[in-house]
C-alpha cells in the first residue's frame, strides 16, 4: 500500500508556514527593492516634473508633466503633447492641474482658466471639445439662451464619479449626458467641486457651502465654517468620495492677517448633513488619498500627513521617508495616487515617478481584511496548536507501527517488476500529449513577448481559436490563458533559482507587463513572493 505520510507532513508544513507568515507579516522586513522603483526620463517619461496623475479604466496611468500627458501601460510611456493653442478657455477655474476621465473615453486636463481634451482611443487632442459638449443633452434645456450656448458660454467643467460631464454656464450647471439643469445662487460663491451618489448631486462652493440637489431641486445646504473663516480657504478645493458615500475635502487659501498660507481637512457626512473639521494648518496641502473611511494620506509642502481615524484625528507627520535601498525622500513630492491594486505612486518635482508596492509597508495599507483581525488570528493560533498535536500523535503512531514491522525481513517483501521502478516524473513527461509539447515549445520561443497569447498561438498551430481552447481545456483542466501564464511563471521560477537576474529583469524576460503584476501572479502560483523563492 502506498504511504501518504510524506504528503501529510508536507501539507502540515505548508499550513504552519502560512500561519506563521500571517502572524509575522506586520513585522516583515523587506530587504530588497523589488517593490520600489523610479520611473523618469531614462525610462521614457517626458519630464521629471510630475504635476498630476490618475489611473484610467483600462489600467493605464495618465501622468501630466509640463510637456503633456504621458500614458504608461506598465512597460513603456507614450507622450501626447498639449500645445497652448489647443486649449479652450474656462474663466471660472482658478485651481491647479486636475485630470478627469469621462464615460466616452475622453481625458480632460483642466488647468488655470484653460482645458484640454484627449481622445484616449485615438491618442490625440480633440479640437474644440467644448463645442461638442454644447450640443449634448436635452435640447430644450441646452437652448436656454436665445442663440443656444457655445464654447464661450462654458466657464468651467467637471466630471463626477459616475463619469458624467457637467458644465458651468453663468449661474447654471448642466449635465451634458441627460440634460439635467441646476441653478446655483450667487451668494453661495463659486463652484469648485461636485459629485453625485447616483441619487443626489453635491456641489461644493469656495465659500465652504455644499448645496445638495435631487431631481434638479435644492434639497439642503450646509456650511463647513463661518463666513469669516471662509476667507482663509477660498483658493482651491479637492473632494474625494469614499465607497460608503462619505465626502472628504481639503481646502487651501491665505490668512492675510498672519501673512501665511492656510489649509483645512474636512469631512462631510451626507447622513447627518454636517461638516466636521479634521485638521487645519498654516501651510499648503496638495493631494488627498482615502484608502477607506478610516485612513487618509495627504501630500504637502513638508512631506506627508498620515491619518488613522481609529486612533484619532492627529496625523502622523512624515518629513523624511526611508526607502529599502537606503535612499530617502523628503519634500520633493508634489502628488500622490493609489492605484487599483493598492500601490502608491508618488509624483515628484525633480525625480519623476516613484512606485511603492503596498507589500513594502511604507504607508499604512487599506483596512485589514477579516483574516488579519484579532479574532481570526486567535482562531489561527488555536488551529495551529491542534494541527501540531495531530502531527505529534500521527508520528508516534507511525513509529509504533514501524517497530512492529521490524520483524519482517527483506525476503518477506514481494518483488516488483523492474519497469515499475521508473520515476513518476519521467513517466509523466513521456505521457504528455503532442499538442501540449508543441504549446510549451511555442511559448518558450516567444517568452519575452508579453502580447503572445491564445490568438497567435492558434495561428501558429494552424488551428481555430475555439478548437484550441476546447482541446487545451480538456487536456490541462484549465483555461489556455492560465496554462500559458503557468508556463511563463515556471520559467521565471527557474531563472530565480539561478540568481543571475533581478525580479524586474525576470518579469520582463518572461513577458509580464509590470513587476507588480508578475509578483501577484507568482505568489498565486507558488504561494511565495519572487524574492522569497530564490
């Protein structure tokens, strides 16, 4: 009878290792820079001065530099210049660089009293984009002026979190998708931000007032502070809506009495319809990032402010950020952005982009999942104790069985056919179908080509895509895409064991679009990080 003892022991070791990794992950020290790297002009960025950035729906990163918009797909940058003559005038916008992506795959680049529009699918600037907007929506609401609105009537533009485009014309705010028209009161001040939760529209004014509308009708207004305080925070505003529907806002301005800059960090709760003050300072706050309703990261002139609202509203001030490679970052950071995978992108004044993986733990991460909560860790400890006890009992039983079996001699064991002593691995290779061997050979030939996938593979095998899909699925019990990725990952594992190349180099050599994506796939395949596999 075949013994399952080695497999049981290995399985227990895996559970023990996994458990210990969870218990010690918060104190794990990163000794390599595989998850931290710089992207600047040497990697194709047009300029090392980064003004703003955002991640697009297709995963690409749009980076604004003085020379234009840089689109980064994980492997290379492509530049779309923004010449001044291509800009449209928007007289009511007096803030800094702001990027919006709308539902029609357009990227809006808004800067002081001017705006550009890029057609992302074509990679070119749209000529006179405000003319196109003035023809959208319901005609009976758009034609509220005698000759109909033109681009000269549009004084500002916003895109909400539902990717709808709104334009400001005088005291009116128009949704260019559905034609909804909102009338703003002059005494509220100038509109600086807006968003919607799908039911109500929230308009944030430079006076600190938020006016909330439903079905084009005013529902209520709320104010963040008194009229006297409003004079200190009228310059710029940045509002972020969290998935739970809460609003967080940073506002900046000037305290003329003390001749200092002024900034304030606010929370607006739509349920209570009230503002609360989180933090105020006498210097400028730049960009706001909310990982949840409990954690906030703000870049500023002095470095970073890191808030954990579970501990209170006093931030942790970071003036110098130590990195794994021994370098440090101080006040050279202009903007910060968290991508869909939780990684942090830092835009600097002089050093381009800096990518920081969430695995480094340099910043707090998104709120801990349930399996890192106190009760889950306690349950894991109990499970590990029970598992160790089972292993000990099992080994004692095996030892007792072995003592009993020592009475048998070698002659008592029946002889096996010589052919049955062949290694299982060699036997498995010999049994591997010809189609699988061909697929492996073709993937190995195109290992560095990240675009080489099922479509090209089917052409090289002179097969229909659907036919290849059915055959590979039947033979491998997985999808062709997953099988191809597995071949790449196993080749990467072999290169890691050789130890001659860095993780970033191996990721590129095996056709992965970025080191972070390679790390994610590798850990899913082998259960460990690439740097730990060495």
